[in-house]
């Protein structure tokens, strides 16, 4: 199934895709908080309701992503593409 990208009514940016590692469809919700109009850390709301900071390739290690509300779609799309490239490099489809 195709990956989908959309803005939620609460301002989150939602990505859904088929995860080759889990063998199932995954939906992830990303958001950010700006401070005085400056970029804030990109956060992901987990199924448990807690949230965590998001790093490069939408992972949990590496450089922490920062974004404004206006740029979050572009940043999440870029990092999603990097994640997919890493999967291909690792031989996972």
C-alpha cells in the first residue's frame, strides 16, 4: 500500500506506511512547538500517549530534528525518504 502524508486537524503531521521490519502498517504522528517563532524539537506521539524526540531518518538516535510548524511537512518527508533509502541500503524492501 502507498505511504500517506497528511495534516491532522490538531496541527500534527501524520505519516502512514508499510514497515518491512514489522510486516504491518504503521501510523506515526509528528508535531513541534515553536518558541518565540523559532524552531522547536520535532516530537512523535506514541501509541501509549507519551511523546519522544525524533532524530534523523525518523529514528531515535542521531541528530535531533528541529522544525517550525510551517516546515514540519518538508522535514518529515525528507527524513522519511532518508529512512526508505537506508532500508534499501540494508537490503530491506
